C-alpha cells in the first residue's frame, strides 16, 4: 500500500520489470547502489569526525536526552 503510493508500482509490476530487465540494467543498479553506499559511508564518517574535532559529543547528547525524556515521563 505504501509502496504503491510512494513509488507508483505494486509487487506484480516490479516482478514483471525485473523479469524483463536487461543484464546491463541490473549492472547499473548494482553500480549505483555501491557508489551511493560508499559515498554515504565516507561522508557520514567525515561528518562524525568533524563533530568530534569540534567537541560535539553526540553520544552524551543522545544519552542525556533519553534520560531527560524518561524522567519527564515519571
């Protein structure tokens, strides 16, 4: 239901498209997956390192937020 709304296709349409897909199409899908996977991993690593250099402690911020939320519930 959600995929039909977001992507405009259902499972049978996707299965039909994958059956008719050319091997080059599959190669380009894999290449795009690997490219964006590597780009996102490297960029998230660089952002994390930049935050650490700037002195932003994301783990303590998340933990304090969770503790404050828990204490607010009770």
